[in-house]
């Protein structure tokens, strides 16, 4: 809109602001024939009234009419020179002024003089009019042009007003394109709004909230305008650079402010006001997002803590933790674990959608070990619905090539087994058209071993650990997870320092006399740990087995039932024409190392690796996992190597070297 400041800036008008707010808006110019006449129904709102002070006989009545009608201001025609202020520097219009004793009110009357009686009289009249109008709160201007000239200038003011309206509409249209929209990044919106305001008004703009700069245009405005943050809202302050700055409050508490500094004393107030409204929405949205984000992060932290308790065998404590945030969700005896690999999708985006989709069906956890993984722990009663929801999530993020693996239902004390099962399925999911793999009920090694013999062997091997005075069982559980998932991943999943996991693993391997760096030694230890986890550490009568009744591993793996199971496991390789079985046998026999296996077979190490990869889909197992989290850790999937090594040992005939499993015959 056109303001008094805009008119003062036009040299042809020669106007000077005597008193009042120069930011008052002007829509029209009125030049009354009789300033003292009754105004009746004449519309005066935002009108600039021009009058010869010598023709105003009743200043008080005129002042009341202007104030009551909402006039933009009064121009005292023929009183200003157009070259300077109407009053002397520092002079204010005082409603109680006596024009007869202060003849220096208008230009050319610096003081009483006998040589200027006419000028003094005219000045006194003008001063009386200005004083009355200013006292009514109406801005007063002075200008050299007589009333007759203003009748010709009035159309120019109207044209300027129309131009100002068009510019204002264009600015508001540009502002509309930058208004905050649902789901937009509020910080980006604040920067866009501040940048647009600075460009439209050729201004310096600062947006400050909660003790930080949200936007500064240009960047130097942050330091230049910071001292003005404490000024009262709405006030206009001169800056060190000679600009005029105003502050706008963006929050009721006053802890969010907009500062705009322009060369003009009164920039486009409508644009500033509407930009401030948009900024209020953006700042409020940013604050709400911060609060929700803090609450969400806290809840996710609690869910992770509960999952880590489940992973370390503290199911009851974990249920209590979950009850505080999810009610009776985990009031169950069994649960399933699902793992989602977010692939090319942003994990937090997938997590937010998953939390909405799976509300009251599963615990959603950011995997602390693998940055692309999300873990979902679903109680048995809601696991079917949780799986359906995850399938819908897969459709939503199909373009990102996400993967999903899921376990069978396991007792809550066996959540680590469920996690390992889901992780194994996830590694196979990439080979399926729908990129989903769910565990199926299949017979494993422990299922076919004779329970009493298996327990006697496992208890005998692990007795040095199980007999530890404190925490032997927990140390064994940590070690079993570490050889299954690698130490760095285990440390993150259970929430302890990696050095603690490393120390526990070394302590267990040293106690039982195995080499933690040899993959076949890890196979034997993990097999023993699985047997103890299934049956306990003592025999059915509550006593350790006598040393004479303990079988060695060779005897244990030579049972007919185990051999039949092993032949079934290896049949897909035996039926293949690429000599995969012999390659896999040599690879495992040499501790899953490529160079020694290649030398034994007389082929290139690269060929050995490609044949192992070719064997994976036939065995429906991933023998070579992702790159390790820490250099030096194994890249092999122990959950897949373990049954393969046992099956190869059980089916190796005379004259063929067996995999050197500790406790068996090499």
C-alpha cells in the first residue's frame, strides 16, 4: 500500500512530515473547498486531506473530523519549502503550544522579528492548526504547493496508490508460493520466507527463536541485527548502518522475533505482517516437531532398551519396561522377530511410517548394529497382523528395494534365536521375487541329536564356563551371540561396550581350550551353546554326566539319524554337475579360506568364491555375509556355516579328510 513516507519520497510533491506516523496508508487525496464545513458522509478513511491553514477557522472541529473518519493525514498547503523540516531540529508539536509566543514553528520564522509580522501571523495560524490535528493523533505534513495545485496532483497520488496495490498483490502472490505446507521442513520454510522478504523489500532480515538464528538474509544480518532483538515489538529503531529496523514478535512469550531493516522508514507493512504470520506457523511447527521428536526419540530409546533386555535373557524385566510405554503389548509367552532392510529408503522415514502402520502390533526398533535395519518384535497374538502391515510397508517402499526377513514364534527367553533366524531370512530375501523371506519349521542339528548324549558332550565342553563363580551363563550367552553375529554387532545389539564383548569371548574360548579366530572352533562352541540353551546344563537327574559316559564330538556326529539329516542337507550340491560339493568341502576343511582351498583343488581362489556363491541358493543359505562392521571380523555367516560343516563331517567317507572340528577326528 502507498504510505505517507512514499509520498514524502516523491520530490515533485515537496512534502515534509511534521508529526505522526509516516507509515499511515493513503488511498486518495481530498481537497475540500471549505475545510470548516460539515463533512457529513464524506468517506475519509485513508484519505490525505489538503487544506490552506489560513482558511481553517475551527482547527479543533477539523481535527475531530479527520480522526473520526480515519484520515491518513493533513497537508498544510503552501507552508513548506520542500527543502527541509517544517519545524526546527528537535522541535515537537505540542498540543498546548501558544502559536503567538512560538513564531519559529514553520520555515522562515526562526525567531520573533519586527521585520516579519505577516510571516509570523501566518506561521502562528499554521502552528495552531498543526497542534490541534497532531493532538488528535492525525499525521501532519507541510508542502509548498497551494491548494489549487493539489487538485491537479491528486490523480498522481491515486495512480501511485494503484501501482502500490499492484506491487503489493505481486508480493503477496510471491509470498503465497513460500507459505509452509504440511510435512515441509520448517527450517527450510523459514529460510525461504526470510529470503523472499529480504528480496522484495531490499532489506536485511533476521529470524531468531529459542536462542538460535533460524534465518539471516544476508548472512551478515545475524550479527548486525542481533542487538535489536531486545527492542519492543513494533518499534522502529535506526541501525548503525543508517537503516530503519522494526521488530515483530513471532511467539506470545517473546522468544521468537523477526527483525527487518530497510532504507525506507516504513516498508510494505502488509507484506511484513503476512510474512510474520507465515513465520509464526513455521516456527510453531518447528517447535512442535522438536517436542514430538524429543518424545519420539525417548520412546524409541525405551523400546531399544527393552529389546536389549530381551536379547540378554531378561524377559521379565523387558516386559516391565514395555508395559510403561506400550501397555500389555508384550504380555505374551512367545514372539516373532522381523527385520526390515531399508536399502535405498531413508531409515527414519520408513520407521515413522512403520510406527503408524504397526501401532499396538509390534515394537519398532532402530537396529543399533546395522544402519539400514529396522527390527520389529511382535507378540504371537498380533504377529499375523504385524506381518500383514510389514507387507504393506514393503509395497509403500517397493521402489527402494527394501527387504524383509521374519522368524518363527519363539519363547521370550529365546528372542536372540528369533533375531538370528530373522537375520538369516533377511540375507535370503534378496533372491526372492517379492524380496521377502520367512522362516519355516525345519529340522536342525539339535533336533536330530540324541538329547542325553548331546547334553553330556556340551556340558562337559562348557563346564569351565558354566562353573564360573559369577555370571558364567550370561558370559556364555554373550559369547554365543558374538560368534553368531560378530562382536561389534553383538555389542551394539545388547548395549554394552565392544571391549566387554571381546573380553567375554576371549574368556570363554580360553576356558574351553578353543581358538576364537578359527571358524570351525566357533562352530563347535556355538553348537554346544545351542544344546545347553535347549536342554539346560545338567542331566535329567540334576547331576553332571560322569566323565566315562561323555561322548566325543565324532561319536555324537556319527549317529545314523544325523547322517540321514546331513545327506538331505547336501543333496542339492551332490546333484549339481559343477563339482560344488567337493569345492564346498575343501573350503570348509580349510577354515572357510579361499587360497588354501584353491591350492588343494588346483583352481583359482576367485573360482572357489564363485562356486561358494553358486552353492548358496541350492543350500538356501548365505555362506558369505555382508562386509564385517569392524576390519578383522569374519565375513562368514556362522548360522549357515555351522550346519554345513556338521553335515560335511557326518557324510565324509573313508579316505576323504573331514572338516577338522575340535573334538572330532581330523
